[in-house]
C-alpha cells in the first residue's frame, strides 16, 4: 500500500469535486451567511444591553429586536439548506467515486485481482468509500466557511482596536489550525492501522461464512471464534486510541477557547482603563469572540476524525492509481475469427515459470484437445488466448493477428471461456445466463440450456428460469453450476470456445449430451478443450499434451 501525505490525499479528493463546484460554492455561501447570522444574534444582544444602559449606538431597540428575529429565521433555514447541499454533494461524489473504483477494478481484472484479498476489497468499496462522506459533507465547505468567517469577524472586532482583532485572529488560528494539525500529527498512523485491521476482519468473517460447513465438520468452531475475538480486540484497541485522541482534542480545544475568551476580556478591559476604547469596545468584542468559535470548532474536530477518513481515502486512491497488467485495446480494425495459434510462448507468474516455448495450432472448425497433469499450464494457455495476461515471450494470434493488437471488445466477441469454477451471481438463473447475451430471448435461452443439458433440470424448479441460485450459486450442485456455465458459452455463440474441464463435475449421461452438442457445433465453432477425461477427448480432432510447461 502506497503511503501518501494527508495533504496529498486531501488535494486528490478535492479535485473530484470539480463536477459539483457550483453546489459547493452555494453551500459555502449559505454556511457563511448562516454562521454570521448566529454570531450577530449574540452581538446584537450586546448592542441591546448598551441601548438599555443609554449608550449611544447606531441601532434602535426595535431594529435590534427585528434583526435578531430575522437572523434567527435565516440561520435556521440556511443551516438546513447548507447541510442538505453538502450531503447532496457528498453522496453524489460517493456515487462518482464508486463508479471510478469499479471502472478501475474492471481494468485490473483478472490479472491484478486473482488471489487478492476479497474481504479487503469489499471493505474499500463499502465502508472506506462511505467514510469519504465526512470529508465531502463536513470538511471542504467548513474549511472555506471558517476562512471567510475569520476574515470578517477579525475585521469587525479589529474595528474597535487592532489589538483585539489580532487576538481574535490568534484564537481562530490556534483552534482551527494549530490544534487540528497537532492532534493529526500525534495520531500518527492510527487511522490507517484501523482501516487495515477493519479490512482484515471483514476478510476473516467472509472467509468464515464461506467455509462454515467445513468449520463445523472438523470441529474448528471454537478456534475460529477465538481468532475472531483476537482480531476484534486488535480493532477495538485502535478504535479506543482514536476515541481517546478525539476526547483529548475536545478537552484541549475547549480549554483554549476559554483562555482566549478570558484574554479578550482582559485585553479589552485594559484598553478601556487606558481610555483607548469605550465600554462598547469591551462588551461587543468579548461577546463577539464568545459566539464566534463554531466554524473553528468544526475544524478542530477534524484533527482526529480526518485520520480515519484520509486512511480510507488512501486505500481508495491505491485502487484508482494501480496500473493494470493488461491495457484495454481500442481503435483497431475489427477482425473475424479464422483460427488461432500459440507460437513459442513462455510465461511466468512472478518468478514462477509456467510455460516454456509452447506452440499450438488451432485450425478453424476443429476441436483441439489439451491434456496434462494439474499445474502443467493448460489453464494458463486458455487465459493467454483470452489475453487476461500478456505473454512475456512469443506470440498468441487470432486470425494471424497478435491478440495485443485486437480490440478488446472484438476479442471478447470472438471467444467464449468456461472456467473450472463457474461463478454465479445471487440472482435468477435467467439473469445469470443473460450475462452472456443481454438481448437474448426465451427461445435462445432454452436452446443454449438444452445444449448444456440443463434445461430439463431448470423446468423442474418451482420458478423455472426465474429461480434464484443463491449466493455464489449455493442453491445448486457443482454439476448444475457447471452446466449453466456451459449454457452461457453456448448463448454467447462465439466462434472460438475455450473450455477448461467443462465436464469434470458431470455424470457420464450429461457429459455425453454436452459432447454431442459440441460435436454438432463443430461446423461453426472452433473448440479448445482442456480435460483429464479420456471420454471427453473422444470428440477432439487433434491432441496436445502439456507437461511441465512444455507441449508434446
């Protein structure tokens, strides 16, 4: 994880506000006017006291009373409007950020996400992005409001004497800038540690839920609970430190405010004794300072809360900044499928070499079988044909064109890929199939499912094609999930079918039905068939054996 300075994270997050800068300016204006109204309710109360004591002031009591009523009404309306505007901005931006994150994840997939901690990813997509609401709704406009408000109040208080204005400026800077920065520095990396531990706990819980049956079967429940308690205690430790920091921050801030209030009273009283200011120069500046810390207090609270927010922002930026292994190709001329080939290809995952100088010819309209032991590189070959990774040596070609020069959308249209593990979304069977072809009608769905020997099974279900498959397809057996994966491939109707152990979970009867369907499709399809089963290979026109990354 890349560690970024808090100011860098803030600057990057602020840039995202650009589409909504008009709403942000409106929120700042409403917040500034609303805070001024709140302060001047108290300040006009001070003028009312002066009027009651027969001091010469520029306002009548009737005017003061009317102004205070108007200020109170305006304050209430603008406070609500400002918060509504800020939250509109925040949640709109969260939607924009989520869209950017999902776009980034699509670019990173599958190479950068294979084997990655899914619980941590879920934590980033959900809770980390949600935490940015604090920044967009309660940070940007409060900072701008505090700055403008400080200028106006310092000018007003300074109109009685420049010393009092300077003292007010010191108070606002101390409460709104110095204390938050000091608290933020003292907090260190607590926020980042908290977010990381939270993500780890999410991963552990998700892993535990998926493996609940195995945990119960082998009597590991108590051990899992103990480990969860340890992780929860670690998370609680960091949360406790954050809360303690926030409490100290509030105590220090309130103490400093009280000291500055007293300092303003004593300073104005000293000026009054010297005859530099009148009684109004004591009362009004003191009351004004008393009632004017709300914008600065909003900043003071950020010292502790922003550590967690910036840590979340840093994790989100890690995804947005990550470079994909394979870049999407656009702008090339679309081609039609006319056969494929793998020429002297070598490939390694990190430092582990998987394929070495492999060459395979895949003629149009043929069924090409690939056999070999587990881990020999058979599945990797199919992924290279899909261009999930770029080869490190050699060439992978479709229709005599290197896959790195074929438009990604065009490449996907020409290929159907069925993996060993079929992923199903927590949705209906129909919607899971429509992923392969969004505009497919019912007759097309049924035809694809019949080829995959799953239509008859679907028709026995209470809601037929509208039946939910459950999370990760848990309502179905392994064989049923595998047949739905094959149905997707048939529905996609691509000229090149890449099948990785397509019948491994099927009985001989269903295997025979599927092999018959593949055999009938050979006139319009080219099939690359990876399997351990000799019975599956009976329809292959040619064979390649992959052993230790080499083809024989």
